[in-house]
């Protein structure tokens, strides 16, 4: 789900920006900013590394310890809609100071906008400390620092203004919690207030395995949507970047007979194995792309091939293996679901 949060925000922001008349380049910048903001709430998983390091009984024990430790804080402090709105305002005010000063972070001390943004964010950290103790204080501090980094990069490299930073931050931070409704405990959407909007995960099927496969399908659909938006903005055809090797994913159907029926709470074997299928198809394509890259470099030095042609070729060489792998994983998931349903 970590990837899906970023790609959903990217697709919505970039596609929406293009639909409202922004240039493809500008739309990509807006989409990247929204996608980056959508990853920020999961900074609370840093605490789960404590559990991962303590899992000394083997790989499965380490994974279980990782997720067990994550329940202490994950989807609580940083997954709140209340926190998301306040944080987005703070990041926008910070970016407004950056935009007006135009001289980097070190020259922002006298800018009221930047200081106002920092005041809002410091207040968030203080509230988290009061509501959740030292762990909440640390997690919210990491959340704020990550968001400030994204806002700064959006201004310095993306050329985004404060209103756009506000919009992308709101989209990224507020869409994130809803992507977690299908797995695990629902986020605390109104933190730091005690009221809870949801107490149970949203089930796609009463069958726990079909629920997992449905959630996996939603994630894949999100990734395909982001890929489609990216291809449209870069004037590429989605179909031309999927090679026949993706059909090898159908062979994963046999795993439905070999593996115990997976569920959300015991999904490791299914997830790791089906993702491994994605490396089977594109692996030879990566080697071929590397050889073509070296050939293009040689031709460029000899015959003066322009930078624009080489950059376009490098984008294609990465996109083809990625989309072929994604298609293989999709076919693998569908095949697994069909066999599971029949058996």
C-alpha cells in the first residue's frame, strides 16, 4: 500500500492539473509534489524498525515483530485529517516564505510567512506530545521535517507557488488515510480528538483471501492509473511498453494450489512471491536496455546525438521493464484469484 498512496495522489494531481489546462511539464511537477506529500504520513513506520531489529528468531519473526511494533503508533498521529489540514497550511506558509525570499532556508528567519508556518507545525508537535507522550512527539517531529523537505523541494526544483503547495499537500495528506481502510486497523481520522469515525477495516469480501486479493487488485489499479497518466503527459503509448514476457505471470496460477490461502494478516508469502514474478519478465529487458544505452552514448559522442533524444531513450528503457513487470504481476494476481475461486 505504501506505493499506492503516492501513485494515487500523483495520478489525481497530475491528471487534474492537465485537465485544467496546465502544461504537461507543470502537471508532472504538481503530481510529483502530491505523490511525495502522500508518502509523508508513513514516516511513523520508522518506529517499527525497533521491532524489526528485535526479531532475532528468523525472517518471519522479524516481519511479525516489525508489524507488531508499528501498531503502537502507525495510522494514529500522522494519519489524521485534522493533522493533515493543519500541516498542509503550515507547509504552504513555509513555502510562501521560500518563494518570496528566493535565497534558501538560511535567509528565512525574518520572513513572517515562513515563521508563521513553523509556528503552526511546532504547535502540531506540541499537541502530539501532550496527546501521545514522547513517542507522539518524535513521530510528529519526523512528520513535520519530512513535509518541510517536500515543500522546500517543490519550491526550489518544481517551481510551485504556495497555493499549489497547499493544494498538493492537502491532496496527498488527506487521501493517504483512505488508502489504509482495507488493511489493518483503520486510521485515527480525527486525532488528537478521541472520537473515531471507523472502528473496523472495510471488507471487500467476507472471504478473507478474496478480500486480500481484492485489496491487491485495488492497489494494482491505482498503479496502472498512475502509469496511464504519466504516459499521457509524456506522449507515450502504454501498450507499446508492455512486452510479451508479461504473459509469464499466468504461470503463478499454480501457487494457488501450493501456498496456504493467504489473508491480510498472513500475506507475506503471497506478496513476496507475486512481486518476484514481476522480475521474471523484465529482467532480460533491463540487460538489453543497458546495452542500448551504451550504444546510444557511443553514437552520441561520435555523431553528436542531441541530449533530448538520449533522455527520451533512457526514459523508455526504464518504462518498458517496469510496465512489463507490472503486467506480469497483474496477470499473476488474476490467475491466482481465478484458481483460488475455482478450488
